[in-house]
C-alpha cells in the first residue's frame, strides 16, 4: 500500500516562512520523481515544484520561483520550504510521486503522477 502523508500546514502572516513535509511509505521512493501541487479557492490544481530521482535536479512553477525550495532526504521524505509567503499562496498543498523514467517534459502535468497525499492547508493572511 503506497501512502503519502503531508504535514506542516497552517495559518501564517504574509512574509512568513513555512516548511511542509511529505512522508512516503509502501515503496522505496529514492528513484522516483517527487513533487508538490497546490489548489486554491476557485483555481485549478497548479504545479509548485518537483525534484528528480536522488535529488539531482529541481523545477519550480513560475509563481514560486525564487521563494520556494524543494528537497529530499536519503529516505522517503520530501520537503517544501516556503518563504516570503503571500495571500495568493493560500491553497491546499498536495505531495505527489511517480516512478519510471525521469521525463522532465511532463513534470508540470498532474495526470502524470499516480500517487498523491491527502493535502495540507496553508493559509496566508495579510
């Protein structure tokens, strides 16, 4: 049973920092691409960040470049570091994973990821 569990969401002030964690189980994920998507009120699910197998490369959505970081440890956890948070960052954040070839052409496509967490709410107040 593959399972991804996010944690670390909450309510913060604009300009604050917050780190989300994702613990994956049921498989060894070191060779998997891991990523984060988010979905705000009235919005489509949006690509946030991805990290390639073994952490060799990282990719970010345009709206978070320069503010967010993604990392992974030697085990099955992946992290999203968020800085200079804005009210527009308010959303449910989802952890995701996929195996197979490291196809960077589809990193931003939610349908290419078969494994998803339940999401964690991040709310940023003015």
